[in-house]
C-alpha cells in the first residue's frame, strides 16, 4: 500500500505529545521529517531520536505565529530535502479559564497559536505542494470544538481549524492536495497533565473516570492519534478531503 515512504513532512509542535509521536510515526513509514517547535532544543532531541533509529530528520526552533520563522523553516525543509509533501498543523497551547475570568491575553495567545499558526504554515507549505501537484495537510482539532467548560478560547480555535480544513480542501483539491482534520478526545500528554495539575484535580481519578466513559474503556495515547494522522498523510487517503475525524475512543455526535 502507498503510504508516506519517500515523502517529506513538516510537523509543528513536535517536541512532545501528539506532535512527537506523529513525527516518529511518519519517519518509521519512510518519510523525511522536519520537527518544528517553539522549544528548539527539545525539537532537536526528537529529531536526534529519529536519526538514531535510522530515519532522517531535521529540527527547527519555530514560533508558528511568526511569519518569517515559519517561512524560513518550511522553505528550508523543502530546500534541504528537495520537496515538501506533508504538513501536520499540530502546534497548540491552552489558557483555560471560565469565561468571566478569561483575559484578553488568554484569548489571543490561543487564537494566534492555533489559527494564525495554521494559516501561516499552510500558506507557506501550499506553495511547494501546488508546484508539484501533490500534498497532504492535516490540522489538529479537538473534541473540545464541540464545546467544553473553561475552554471558550480553545473551543473556538479548534472549531475554526475544522473550517480551515474544509476551505483548504476546496481551494487546493484541484492541485492534488487534500486537507483534513483530526479531533482527539482525552489523550495522555504533558499538556493534559498540566491542565489537571492547574485545576488541582487527581490525574489517576480523572483517567479512571474517563476510561470508564469511553467505549474502548481506556484513554488515548499520542500514538493512537499519530496513527490516524499517518493515514491522512498517506497516498492512500487521496479520496478523503475536507473531513474531520473524531478519534475519541467513543462514538461522537
């Protein structure tokens, strides 16, 4: 089956969690991977791990809200590897608070990182993809796009990402480029642990409760989402575009 072998991928927010798992998964499939993250040193560690395992990777310290940094990283990747085929817009942050406590900064940081970041990266990447008439773009949404207490900003951003995917699919489809979104449910990452710690909750109790609610009776791991992303990044997914796949361990309405 035609997967990602020989392709070149950019994964943002790839120093940890879903992004790191995705970068490693794509590399195992034979893709050459650019690991982008605001934390350049940790991005480098992921790239080093891929290289040590026999893959090919490069790391960039990159603020996805900065146009110059984004274009330097994406154009640099295409120049280094001779092409750019896959973009995974994964970079994200949370600034959770109930609406009446949410600050302007809480709102803006989340909106800029998720929406402006995805816009800048997608705009930069599509130039390389349209020239070769091939591309796979995957946006990371969230189950929170359906609404979640304390995430007025995050829910708005993740719902917006789904609209981006649909619009990119319409505009870029004639050039052989697909665009889809993945909306994870509760995944065990450093980010989700940090949210729980901030609220003073018990991680173990939360995991037990979430697993009991899930149809598959467990919470998700970064590798679960990386597997879904890897399919959407593959040649095999060429007839699927403009879709949002909810990977939540349960049916999602």
